[in-house]
């Protein structure tokens, strides 16, 4: 539960959001409390800086890998996916296979992504081609506002991706509603599940993912 | 070039929206509301900080954008989505023997061989291409064999195609074909062999050929032609670096930029000479294609009654010297009554 967005706010509310026990001793300069407002030690801060703040949302992903080949005019393209995909909605360009790829230990947090479920978080690109995408898709139930209350940045396997560097799209009036962030990454898409496909590790690896609202 | 002033809006066709970056620096995002070309779903899009900066023009009295830039972004999205629909609706994994030598084993193939393609020019049906296994292909094979004998193993791939032409006063034959007794045999999932290229004295200039090609049988003249299909890459598109392999091309509409889906075809005679007309092929939406045709005073190739059918590619036939567009072709794929598809 994020800190209040206005009105009275207590040090205890900040401490609890930062992961401390309610009523336990703390100070405004404690590292865990500073972190939720992205403050360095001894930095000046106002109470407003602690409005609408949330602790990080951490996930562990077991990385999956999959391909999907398509041909229209006898021209074949093979897309490779690396990361997590819950299922495979028909007709989307991030379709992989009906059972999806990879797994994550948590797919939902009340303070992140509108409290919607993460459906897809993976790289997507055409094998052998330079430049590919990192895509995050959530199952939304209407329009969401693309701002820092969803997340400000996400760290994937040690690499930070800022929300403001992603394009955003959503179809709030469709039967199958979703919201999607897409980053463009420079690099060549591998031709095997063991090839390098940053930011995710190879298939089967365990990767840490952290969504952040303060930085 | 005309600039349009943008409102702060997430509901306008084009607008801007306020955001802050990871360093809490404020910036304006370009926002678009578009309609999906197939599902007709409404999509809302925001461009990232960098892309928005490329398009938005910040002035003292507000934020502007070039109308052409905005139109390009909208059309590119629609063309890519249309292509995505085509890709994801018709294909399955190959079975043993479906693919030729050198074709990647994870290549997908059509769901069904029970299909035929209709090719339209000036809203008239000018050619029908049948899957080689359909009963409609059998009499066409017989016509070719009367003049050329068993020139090929026609059915060496079950997805091969054989087609023939219909000429109309207002939709003449594609030049350089001279009569409707010309038959096009497409050998698919196989690159043209060196032996075949040598047979038509095609010079090895370093082109990357697609995994299909065609042999055109003129049963009146008794002559054959090879249609070689060439990928567009650095060698064909960068005149400064590769003047010898550069393929000149006319202006084309906004098309899907999926890898390998924009390509050319050249027709070679048996003496190695090439026809003056080249083809350029691409996939886009009917709306984009219609607008292009109107702008260029060309006729959109598909009749109104067929506009919502499965138009999977467009082709422009153009003069390689003048770049004059001589024909606009649209290809529609249909299931036969015998088979299920889509």
C-alpha cells in the first residue's frame, strides 16, 4: 500500500511502506525510508517528497525462450522471444505458443501497474536482425494513465529501463484489453535459446526484476 | 510541408501529454488515437521521450508537428498491424518434405494447399494462380506440356503454384508478356539453383534471392522466361556503396517494415537479357494503397466488392529506366470449396 497522495503523512507510514514494522523505531534518514523517495543520506526533503511513494516490487523470473515462424508471401520470418509469457493471445505479434514461456514468482502488486496482472515481459525480435524490443504487457480492465504511479523504471537482470524511454499503447475499449510498454534495444537477435539476448539471461536462468516508483 | 498545432489531449486523433522522465525532467509526449485496420479496435499510443522529441516542435505558443510526420507514423502502425494479421492467421509448422534444401527447418507453411490467388489490375481479374495439386491446375499443366514437355517436376513442392492470364481492354497484360497463353509456374520454398540461373544466363552480381521463383511459359512463342525474386538489402538500396547492384525504384506507399517483406522481381529471357519492367512488392492496408493510387493518379487494383477479402500483397510494375508505374497489382488469396482455411 503506497503512502498517502495528500494530507497528513506520518513517519510510521513511510517506514511501513519501506518494509519496516509499524511502531518500530526509525528516522527520516534511514536508508530504507530514503530509498522510497530516492533521497541520499543527509539530503533535504519535504513531507511532500514522501507522498504517493511505494517500496520496490521485486520479482524472480525463470527465463523462457521460444520462437514463432511466419510466412506470408513465401517470405519467412522467425521471431525469438526470451523472458516470460503467460499465454499466447492469438493475433498479436508477441504470440509464441499456446502454453507461453518462462515463469515468474509474482505477477501482481497493488502499488504497481494499476494492480493488473503481468501477461508478458520478454524480448521480441526477428532472428539475425539488428534491433529488437523489450515488451511489458499487462491485462488491464480499461484505460490506465502512463505515469510514475505505474512504475518509473524497471531493473532487469541488472539493467535499468526507464518508463519514459518506452513507447506506450493500450486498447481500453476492446474485448481483450491490454496496456503495453515497449523499449527498443540495439543488438542482434540470437538464433538459439543459449545465445545472448539481453537483458534476459539464457533459457532456464533465474533473473531478478525490480519495478521502482522512486527512481 | 504543413505544421499542425497540437492540443494537450489523450483523446484527440493526435495530441500531446505531459510526463516526467527518470530524472524528474518534464517533457511532452506525442499521443495518437488510431483504429486497427482489421479488428477496428481503438488504440491509444504515446511515443517515448526521444521519439516524441524527434516529431514535436516546441514553440512559445504551443507544440506543433509536421502533418506528414504524424501521418507516416499512423500509416506505418496500420501497415505493420495488417501484416501481423496476415502472418498470424494462415500458417502452420512444416511437415517432412515441405521445405526445399537450404530452407530453415523452422519455416512455417500455409495451413492448406486448397487455395488459389486472384491477381487484380484496374479492378479486373487478370490472373489466377492455383495450387499445383488442385484440379484446376491439371489442364494448365497439360497446356504447358504440349509445347514444353515435362520441363519441370511441377509438383516438387506441394505448395507450388501454376497460373494463367486474362486480358481486358482496360487491364492489359503485364508487360513484357504478349499473350494470355502464358503460364506462370512458381517453385516455392526453394531458391533458384545456380543451374537455373545459368540456364537464363543471369549474371552473379551478389543479389540475395528469395525462397521462390517463377518460370513463365509462353506457349505461343515457345519461349521461357525466369522471374527471379530479389530481397531488398544494402546491395539493392544503397547506390553510393553498391552502384552496380542498386535497383532503382519508384515512390511507394507506406508499407509494413517487417524484415524481408519488401522485394523486387526481374524477368530474364533465355539469352540473359532482362525485361525493361521490374516489379516491387510490399504489404500495406487498402486505405493506404487507395490514398497512394489517388495521389499518383493510378487505379486501385481491387474491385469494391473484394476490398475486404484477404489482400496479402501489392505489386507495382514499373519501367526500370523511367520509373513510370505501368501497373498496380493486388493479390487476394481464397480457399477453394474443397478446403478449410482461416
